[in-house]
């Protein structure tokens, strides 16, 4: 029983942290993470541990194992050849063209990885889908492998979706709610499941390791993300009702969250969920339901995405409305560009959409984020889906290293990410440096609104009507 050498194809947000923790917890197993991208691998190998992704505690884990039983390399073939178990952890973006455009997951990287494994592998291998995939993708991988298998080789395909959230990847990996391993219902399938379970059992209690058939495992990952996204869309839908009635969404969330059947997590109203998974996976589920001729089910889940789009649009409209229905040439600061705190990841971040809507109105955007690289923000905003003309981004967007500089001379600031440091800023100083009336739009309900109002800010947030004496607070 057991696995001696693991290879992981894809050194991204999932593959990198997952394999670092496996190496840390299984010192007798050699773990090699391979990737096509030389710059990513160089960053994982950088002498000063300037890793390509920011995750709390990740650096410590990598420092303990790198060069001992944890290796990062671009030699994909060697990694595959030497391993007994191979994780496929490449990205599965939403298709941008062709059949299923805008909804279906693009599996070209998964297929390329499967073909490469078939071409170079000899002997028995366990191939594990770590990437989130549409249901029955394991079947495609198995067929590609079987059709190209060299004599003497044998493959077992498992589904082992990853449930970590960015920003808490290491603690989620160290203390998972469960580990899910789907496999073929056969003697060889069960043996492969047991081998992978052996790896996790180094630190995960046995009763938290769930073994299912392959399709249940694949669908469970989509279902988990769809349920989580649905909760956010549900509370965001309530936030609109709160703003229109005078109820406070935080009070409503607390009141309903104390019901143990509902639970209190994931009820934080916001300017919409972002991240690489929720939108992609819900769209993937919608596409699957349509393909299965279940249009009512597809429409049900599509509404989760529609509500998220509505929430972003609604918040941007509120900003424009408050700024006297015109933001053309007005400077507006965006605080936070990452899709959540404690990560430098910007994929599908709501900040991108708020900036897009404001740019469409000709606003000048001044952005500060403590972790996101400047070039990353420009590249997100220059995407053809966000801005038709990259020159317009150059003209309208400025990026700052100092938050106080980003806020100087602005009409308004917008909190898009819930970074802790935003709570500790000197808002009196900020108020003095802004144009009046000075507006604070808190898309994360992060700041002390009463204090801001006392200073003179006009404050708007999500899920709560702004109550003020008179039209605007008295300027200090
Ligand atoms: C994740 C998950 O793996 C997936 O389940 C989820 O649905 C979306 O994203 P993530 O780790 O966040 O992937 O993606 P990313 O950070 O883009 O990493 C993927 C890596 O795979 C990249 O470093 C890329 O260079 C590499 N890659 C991609 C290869 O090595 N080979 C390929 O053929 C394609
Ligand atoms: C998510 C899932 O949580 C994880 O299990 C899965 O493996 C990948 O997708 P991630 O996208 O990294 O993880 O972060 P998550 O914490 O789920 O946040 C996603 C988005 O929802 C963020 O933009 C976050 O700010 C937002 N969110 C989350 C809310 O708006 N309100 C909430 O109550 C919770």
C-alpha cells in the first residue's frame, strides 16, 4: 500500500498549495509539481521564496520541504514518467468561442495533459483529476489513456476535487471538512482510491475521507460551488430588499443564520462574488443541465449568476446616482482589486466590473490594492470583454502604491475588497484630502459608517439604507 512519487501537472492556485501540503505531511513521498510556464516554476524555485501566489503560511510550508521532497520543474515528461500517482491540476476556463461559448468549461488543457501522460508513461499509474471538470470528464480521460496506452501500462482514473478557498488555502488543506475520492466501482478502482486515501490519511481523519463513484465526486464539486454561490446571491437579493425597506441585511443574516438548519456562514452581503470558480462552475452546471434536456434546472442555476451581475450593476448605479448622475472626468478611488482579502488573485473580481461600469461613464479610476501587481490590474481591465479600447484604460486608470495618494483629490472611494488594513486608515486625513461632498461606498460593509458620517462623509453601503440628517452631512 502507498505511493512513493507524486507528480502534479499545473503549479497554480490549486496544484501549488495542495502539493506543498502533501509534501509537508508525507515526508517519505517525493512530490514534483510541473508546469508549462517557466516563469511560474522559476518563481516557485526563487531563492528568496517569492512565490507566484500569495497565500498566508504557504511560504513557511514551501521553505520546509522544497529541495527535500518537494520539487518544482518544467520537465513534465520526467515528472510523469517517474510518478506512481499524477494529479491533473491545470486550469479549465470557460470557453470563449464555439459550442458552449461563455458557459461550458474548456477542457483542452485537461485533454492535452491526458495525452501527454499516455505518451510518456510506462507501468501502472493512478491519474487523479484535481481540476474541477464537467461530470463524466474522467470517462474522457480514461478513453484517451486507454486508446494510447503502451503495452505494459495501466491507468486508473480518480476524481479528487479540491475544496480549498483562496486566502485560506493552507489551513483549508490542513483541516479539510472532507476529502472526496471518486473512482471506478471495481477491484482496481477501489485499490486506487485506497492508495490516494493513504496519502491523505497522513493528516486527515479516516472518517473525513469520502469514497464515492466517479460521477458523484465530479458532480459534488459543481454542486458545492453552486450551493455556496447561491447563498451569496440569496443574501445579495435580500440586500436589495433591505435597501428599499429600511431593514439591515446584517441583522437579517444574523437572525436567519442562528437557525441551525440555515447556518451562519456565507451570508455576507457584498458587491457580488468573484473568483475563478463560482461563476465558471455554475455556468458549467447550467450548460450540463441544458445538454441533459433539463431547461428548468438550468434556468434555476442561471439565476444565481444573473443575481450576481445585477448586484454589481446595482452597486455601480448607486455610485453614479449619488455622484449627481455624472461621473465623467471625476476621480474615484477603488480600494481593493483582489476578489477577496488575503489573495493577489483578481479572476472575476467584482472590482473589475465596478471599474468597467465607471469607465463606461468616463470616470477616472485610481486603484490601490496591497497585493495585486499593477500589470495584473491593467491586463484585467484591458480585456476586450471589459474595455473595447485599451487606450481608454491607459487614459482613465491610474494605479498607486500608497492608498493615501490614490485617495487624494477624489470625489469618492469604493471598497471592493475586505482587506483588514482598510479598517485602520486615517479617514480624517483622507476626508481632508478629498473633494467635497466626499463619498464613501462600502461594497463590503467593512468600515465604521457612523464614524465616517461624523467626519462628514456621505456613506453608502450594501443592504442598508443610508440614514442622515439632511441631504448631506455637514462638511467639517
Ligand atoms: C484551478 C483548478 O485547478 C480548477 O479546478 C479550477 O476549476 C480553476 O482553477 P488554478 O490552480 O486556480 O486552477 O489555475 P491556475 O492558477 O491558472 O493554474 C493552472 C496551471 O496549469 C498554470 O500554472 C498553467 O501554466 C498550468 N498549465 C496549464 C500547464 O502546466 N499545462 C497546460 O497544458 C495548461
Ligand atoms: C470557492 C469555494 O469556497 C471553494 O470551496 C472552492 O474550492 C473554490 O471556490 P474561493 O473562490 O477561493 O473558493 O473563495 P470564497 O471564499 O468562496 O469566495 C468567493 C467569493 O465570494 C469572493 O468574492 C468572496 O468575497 C465572496 N463572498 C463569500 C461573499 O460575497 N459573501 C460571502 O458570504 C462569502
